[in-house]
C-alpha cells in the first residue's frame, strides 16, 4: 500500500485528492489547520489515515508533525503540496501588504518547509514524488494577480530546480497548474464574500476539484521511469485575451 501526504486536505483539491487516492487503496496522511474537517473526512475513508493538525507556515510545527508520523506511515511515496491561497484582487499600488505576506508565507515558505523535510528520506529510498500545486497565474499575468502570481511563478521554478537537484535519485517532481476552478478559493480570496466569489464563475463552466484530483492521480501513477514535469489545465471557457493598450484621449 502506497502512502500520500496531502497538505490543505480540509477542502477543495486536497479533499478531492484524499477521496480519490483512498478509493484506489492509498494510505493517507491528511494535513490541515481545521481538525474537525480532517476528522470528518477521515471517518468516511476505508483506508488507514493519519491526521496531522498544524500550520505549514510554521517551520517548528512542520518539524514536529514529521517527527510524530507513526511508523506505518513513514515511507511516504507522494508529497502533495496543496496548501495555498490567494488574497485580494486590488492592484499592487493599493493591495494590503498583510495579504501579500500571507501568500508568501503559505504558498512559498510552507511549500519549502514541507519539501525540505521530506526530501532526504525520498533521496535515500531512491523513490518518491513531490507534486506541487502551481497555477496558470504563475505563467500568465492578469490585473490583481500581483503577489499571488509571483508566488506561483516561484512554485514553477522551484519545481524545475528540484528536478535538477534530484537528478539520479529516482525522485520525481511535478507542477500542476490549474486555471479557473470552483472551490473555496475565491471565497478566501475575497475574504469571505460569497456573492463576489460567485461572480467569478457566473455564466461559465469552471473546473471542479475532482478534475484536478484526477489530473494529480494520473501524474502520480505513471510508471516509475516517467516524470510529468508540469500540467497546465484550464476550463474550455477560459483562454487568453489580447494585450491591453492604454490610449490617451485625443484633445
């Protein structure tokens, strides 16, 4: 039985991945800050589950979490760095610096803390897979994307550099880059404003959590000699637009 550790397992992509991997017989380490949600999720899964309640932004908590993993769960085959968030859509000159700091702490530092803790064991065992949740925002700029897009661009380049460093170890690295997907993402981005969050998906069919979970599961289950470097996935109703051009009004 293989083992996957999922951060941000309380909702969205993380929860969908927990359900999909469990349905295919994987052992789970479910991580998040909301213990009640983790407990409820684990109760519905017919596989061994270890729950870890901690904050990925706190390196001391990350280290304690790894030290407390039970022996039966210690050989981790896949680390899914799913915990992440976007906060705000204001232009950079008006954005809340606290929002920027929260995104950096979660999307960058939390991902680094988790990855650094698990890599020595994966390298020693000559197997393992780091799957990072990036975003199309790391590839394509848009108004209001400022710090969030910057954090996801970090995830993309960090994933590539991990591949270079891990050359010859057998450890795989994949960056999954979703486009518009309807989860709690926009509710969090707009600080709990569900009406504003709903407008993001009005009149179109976005991706759902299950779509991304299936993509992640497929990447994780390729033969050991196959590495999926990155997957960028959008709903059909999302694409690219022309470059905006600012034109001064004629006097």
